[in-house]
């Protein structure tokens, strides 16, 4: 690419806690709303006394905003009919943990601000946001060389409402998402190539996933800031996939080079990597202090955050590899976010691959075969049940081949004791099958024969009894 660029990344990541300024759960809804509210929103002057140009641009559209309200996930705070509550401490600690990982400078006192947003996505006409830390850095590696990418700011803010539909005169929003905590990480404009942008985005994503953040579609939003020597900064919204970073930067650099009127503006990323105009670039005129939330002194929160700084996936992978685990199993544990459960179950039976089967693989197989939601299976197979089954497997009270069937019996409502009760199998039938299998498949190990016996009788024979009979007919 011939055009020189300076680029930075903005990543907005939802945190896995209750809402930021109330105790409502951070859950999205799909059913019929309990209430529908209609409102209009007007732009107001910021701290400087001026109305922000982007806010005024939205006001001119004169839209009616329709809000779908659910009483179990929203309250009067979201409707702007009650002052915000105390800031969510869990969310603040996660933001501070990220600041510590990025070696950023944490402010001793944090002032919650109001950021004017009148596109309807915030009922109050503003978004509450708090600058937590600035500066800091992380490293990326490209073609064997390391490069530092600076962190400009780390901000904790509330997410906006979800847009459901729109027409010429109105926009409908769902209030379930409004108030979910977001951490915003903004890099300095240290990125000079599209490849660097992609690698930097992936690195930030890896760091975020080490913390208590939400996962899945819509929980993370990524924007790009880019400028070229003859064009001021342009913010590009909605660059969701890392592979698009390269395309978007290449197309935008070419567009800016051809642009005759270089204006700072906000643009939208299209699926093919091109961009389209959204609105003028907002400035500082839209910010003013939130008078309903007191100043937050961070020292005690920083002390708490330091006690439990998450390990990055890179470090965890090395530790698990040293335990003898294969890369696919490691990848699965991290993807499913089961690291703590995995470590706990290892205490019951220090056999990592088998623990992964108990914790992840077998529940998934049962869910698929029995058409049961994985969440229901996890409720019926809590850690204490899995620990008990693993201990019995370690003590040879049950066979590995028997454990999956026992899990299914427990999921269907039996206790461990009931699931372990074997049906009465005639010892003569057991001995006859052992003779038959040994004769037809000579030379197998005792464990291999045991597996065939347990499979044939569907785990309904006493392992100790089967073992004694097998020893009688094998060397």
C-alpha cells in the first residue's frame, strides 16, 4: 500500500456483570415487552456551553423513539425516571485489572461524565462514561519483530439500547442492553500498516478474553480511527471481523487520497471493506459531568484488582502444555471458559484428558444426542457430582467406559447411588460372554476386554466381578 497511514483501534467489550448503575441483570430478551414508551430527544449544550455538531445533526432528523421495556431486566434507571445507583464494583474492578495488564496510569479519582447521544439509543439523551486510566502499552509480533502499541485510554461506560427496527419517522429500541457495562480500550495512532491493525485487534481480544467479559455475537464492537498526511482523522464504525481490518484500512487510505474535501467524519464499515458516511465526527462539546454519581476514589478498588489479575491465554497454554495436554484440549478449555472448573476437577483425578471429557466433551455429546440444552445438563452435573464420578473412576469403582452412561442416568433424574446400582445380570451370562469375547478376540489387554464387556452390558455389571472373570480366562 503506497499511502502512509496512522491508525488506532477502539474496542468496546461488554463485561459479564450486572448493569453498571443498577442491579438489573445483563440479559437480552426476545419475548413480548411488558411496556412500550414513546419519546423525543433534544440536544443540550456540553460543558463548554456549545451544542455538539454530531448531536445537532441527529436532532434535525426529528425522529420519534419507541422503547420496549422488560421489568425483569430493566428498571426506572434505564427509563431515566430514577437517578443512577452506585457504580457496579465488579465492573470497575475488571476495568482496573485491564489497566494493570496494559500497565496504564490509573487515575486516583474517577469522574463519571455524561456524553450526549441523541440518536435514541440512550433514553436520557446521554451515555454515562468514566475515564479510568490512560497511557500504557502492549506488544505485537510481526515477521519476527516486536512492536509496542500505545494505549491512549481505558474507559468504563454503559452500553446503549438495541435497535430493533426503523422507518421514516421512528426508531424502535429494546432496553434490555441499555446499561450493560462496557470497557472501551482506545489505542494510540501507532499502527502504520493494515497487517499491524489486524494483529493488534487480535491481541487486545486475547487480553479481554482473559478477564470476566461476555462472549458471543454482539458483545464486542470494534472501530478504527485512520488519518493520512492530507486528510484528518476518520472514525470507522463496526469493523467486526479481524480479517476486515486490512481491507477497510486499504480502501479508506485510497479514498482519503482521492478526497478533495477532507473532513473529519464518522463512517460505517461495509461487508466488502468499503465505508459509507454516517455523521460528522463528534467533539468535546458533548461531554459534561454526571452530577448524580459521586467522585470515585480508586485506591481500594485497585488493591482489590491486584489480588486477582487474570493470566493471559498465552501463559495458561504453556502451563497446561507442561501438564502433558494436547493443544486441541487446551484450546477447548479456553474456548469454553472452563479453566477454573478444570483445575478443580484435576484434584479429584489428575488425568487431564479424561477431565476434559467429563467436563466438556461428554456433556456436549449427551446434549446433542438427547436434544437437551447444554445449560440444563450443566445444572444437573455440578462440580461436586463430576468430582465424585472422577474419584470413583480413579478408585476403579467404575470404568471410564461406564462413566458417560452414569452421567446420562444422573441427568435423567437419578442420584449417583441410584445410577450406580447395577441391574441383576446372571453371572452365567457374564461368564459366557467373557469366554466368547476372549475366544473371538485373542490377545487384547485386560482393559480392552473390560471395555467390551461394559459396552455389551451397558455398564450394568459390577466391574470388580467382571474383572475377576476376565482374569480367569486371560493371561
